[in-house]
């Protein structure tokens, strides 16, 4: 991990210190936003385990009529920007930051012959990377160009989970807030179309590979209660021979389970972004 961070800091130093060719643009500013698809990793698998377990559990407790299903967390949005120093007319080094977030809720209803209740779970991963990239511009003529860039980033990430129900009357909440940091990698391929002499419209396909663990944070329970701990992912078997995988924030690793490890939240995915490029 320290070597990866040192690598990113070294690229940042080059961003500031490397000379620029005399015939190249001084700076390029990129501003973008769009939709994203994230894989989710243990966040989705663990929340699905919650859902599968409670559906079987409440059926055994006399709630045979159930509606709703688990919806995995995949789709979200992102926005950000880059500052690029051009070393030549075609090559540049960029420093940028962005915000990416996905969220999804699942609502399930359980009904017995005498009562019913609703259970809602929400997953919301988010991250803010600070990135260093190498950029290449390929002019196409007529004010158009193809841009390619790739690099690495240092991610400050969050994993937020909520569970709420009205089983006993008033709404009861169980909220997990956790965070972790780590290194990820990215690449993008874009088309730039000139609108004005120094302003271009950008449409870009973008991909990232980021899998983080070591999430720490807190659980807040409503109306009262809570604790601090680490986010774990584990598998457990119940008496009716069904196996479920769970994600939860606990003070220490749970015992008596099939396996247990720190949860890995996968921020890897693809994005379609649009924006503007300003070349000075």
C-alpha cells in the first residue's frame, strides 16, 4: 500500500515540475458528470443474505404472504474535474478529483392472518478519489479529437447501510456508517467536439478498478443504542440447512461461522460521462 501511495505522489510531483513543450497548450480544464454502474461486492452479497434470511425466518414465524425482493446496489452518478498540464501538443499529465455514489432501496412486506409489517433496506456506497492521469490527444480534424487517459487514484470511500421496520409498531432503524481509504485505477476514452475556439464538448466512456476493505465506523439504532467497530462479511448456516452470507459492523469478528473476513466493497465499474473541455 505504501508503495502505491508513493507512486501516486511521485506522479503528482511530475505534474507540478515537468517542463512543457513550447508549442503545447498551457492548461486544459475538464468538467464532467454522468451515470455510473458499480459492482458493489460484499455490500450487495451481504444485503442479499439479510433479505434471504429474514424472508425464511418470518415465514417460519407465521408470515407466509410476502411481497418485494432484494434490489442490488449498482446504479448511481458521478461528477468531477481535472487540470491537465500539457508536456507536448498531444501528451499531458492531469490531476483531478471526483465524487461517485450509488444507492438502492429494497422494500419487503410480510403478512400473517392477523398483522403485517414492512421492512426496508438501503445500500449507499460513495467515494471521492484524488487522481493522477496520463492523457493523450489524437486530433481528428474539423475541431474534433479523441482523448485517452489512464492512471491511479487515492480513494476516500464510505459504505452506508440502513435497515428499518415497523414490526413492533413504531419505526425502528439500524444504520451503519463506515469508511475506508485505498488505491484504485482508472482509464477513459472520450470524443471531444469543438464548440468555440477553446471550448469543447466531451462525451466519454470511463472505467475504474477499486476494491477496498478495512471499513471502520459505527452503528446507530433508533430509538436508542449503537456501537463502533469494523465492517465484516461472513457466512453462517441455520438449523433449516440454508446458508446465508452477511455483512454487518461488529466490535470483533463473529465466531461460530463458516468463514469471516473484512468486508470488501467493490467500487469497480463503468460510467458514461458528458462535460466540457477548456484549453488555454
